């Protein structure tokens, strides 16, 4: 099992290219199911979750290959199996995104219920309710969602869908399904994360009629068929935020190519309040920190919430920054019930953190000391890497297969910025 060996204490300097967003690439790969024409996706990151999604759609009969330019070229003209089996779904909950497109184009689908999630429950009941409102019959049989159109219909029908909670993958599923539905669909309480309008722009390029994407109310006028298109996946705001925190913690001067400041406003505001210098430059963001965090940064309290608030996917990384900044801060996690699992590992490195339910109280310390720590989920992995970059001595981060699910060659990018980091078994 791969692990990272980090010798901390070095500032980061140079340029790093931010990859395409995992949470945009996954639904956009599923969008290929909506047409028999060729879909070309640029800036698709090389991640484990992306590889799993490609395996899934290939299992269904989709042709999916990278061309010489590195773009993913997809064609679902010869789909033969509208089924997502458990063996592929169990490692990645985003596989549920195949349900809406399959129902919309083929009128039936069989998608395994996803497995458990270490950071908390992510119920699929909102997906089922929304698609049922559009005329689907969905039964749960032997661990599968078995879906079909009712009353002899050949297309889903437009509907008003108001989810009980804000759900990113639910909004994406409904967007794709509604694109081919008969009549208008209105999505209320829609997710507003940047990955949603990026998917919508892809669907529009394919011939869909969508308005209001990026707001809490989206209107979709269904069309009879979609066609091929070319689209570039938006830059990953969470990868960008992770590198912002890494530079802030270690010190240095780094340009994040392709990073979008307008997608990270809540995080950037907190970083600036802490004392980090961040500016927009041509084609990205520049972050400068005078030295190690404890010398000049102040800890910042924050509360995670849906976009455009502070993202839960940045909570662990910013907590590390607080742990090595001056003063104390309160971190409140409102999205997932088990997203403080990185705290025990940070304590092994010398951090001072106390947990009370959904609240973590962080008291900054002048330094962390290297130790062996174990990653428990994707963003926890990133937080431990940042901690290792700051800590004195050697830090070993074990079980980094979590990291590979969401970060494109992270150790290579950090090494190019001057970090002493290597992968081993």
C-alpha cells in the first residue's frame, strides 16, 4: 500500500497547474450517456475516481479513450448494458450519476446502491424522489435501484423538483435527466457549486435548454435529443484551496495556474483575514506568505456550509493552518457528521485540538513534529500532507489511496515547488 514520506520545513515556491475538477469531471463523463454522438472533454484529471467512472461507462458499452492531446473522447452510440454493478459502484458514490442519464435516454436503468461513506451518510433518497416526480418507477431490489418509465411512456416528463436538502449530485442527476425530458423541469433548492454551471454549460453545448444554473432555481426545457460537443472541465477549486493552505502554512510564493478566485471567495476571505497575501494574476492566483504560519498568521474561526459558504471539503486543510497559527479558533462542521477523523492524526503530530460534537477548538502551536499518520478519507489525506510539510523531521502518511481519488499527482506538484516528498510502498 502506497505511502508518502515528507521531510518538512521547506517553503514552497514556483508555479503549479491546477487540474480539472473531479466533481465536474465525474458527472460530465456520465453526460456522454445522453447522446449517441461523440463527446470530447478536455482537462479531465488523472484520478482514481475518474478511472473508476471510465471503467463503469465502458462496462455499459461506452467508448472512452484519451487522445494525443490528453482529451477524453467518449461515444455511447453502442451502449449495450444500462447497468452499474456493485463491484464498480462500491468504491465511488458518484456512480449514482449514471441513473438520470440512463433513464432519460434509454427509459430504464439498474444502478447499485452505493456503499458506506467514512465521513457520513449521503442518502440517495433525494435522487429517487426527484426522478419519480419525473415519471420514473424506481424499486430497490437486492441492493439495486431498478428504474423504468411508467404508464408506457417513452420519455421522462418535466416536473417541479424541490429537494429536502441541497444535494450536488442530485442536482446534477436531475439536470441531465431533465435535458431529455418532455416539457419543463424546475429545480428548486438546487446546489450552486461551480461544478453545477460547468455541467450545465456542457449540456447547453450539447443542445440542452437550461437557464438559472448557478442559482438555487434552475429551469430546463427538455429536448428530444442531444448531440456531441467539446468542453473543458473547470479547474478544481478544492485542489486550488489545498495549495493555498499549503503555501500559507509553510511560507513561500506560488502561482496557481487556472485557479479561479471567484470559486473560492469564502476560503480566500478567511486566508486574507489570517494574514495571507493572495492576488489575482493573469490565468490564475498568486499566494505569498512571509514564512511559517506561526510567525505571522492568526487562526480563523469558520463554519462549513453549502456553496457559496465555506466548503466542507476545505475544512481539514484549513484546520491544519489554524493548528500552526497564532491564537485559537472554532471550527464548526455542519455538512457531515464524521468529518473530524483527521484530528486524532493531527494530535499525533503535536496539534492542540479538542472536539465537542460538531465543533473543534484549535489552539495554535509553534511547531509540529513528524510522525507516522494514517489517512481516513480524501480531504483528511490532504490535511495530513500539509501538516507533514510544516512539521519538523519526517512524516509518513499511510493509506494515500484516498489522496489519489481526488488529487492529480499531488506529490509531483509539491516536489516541483521545492517540497521534500516522495512516494513509497
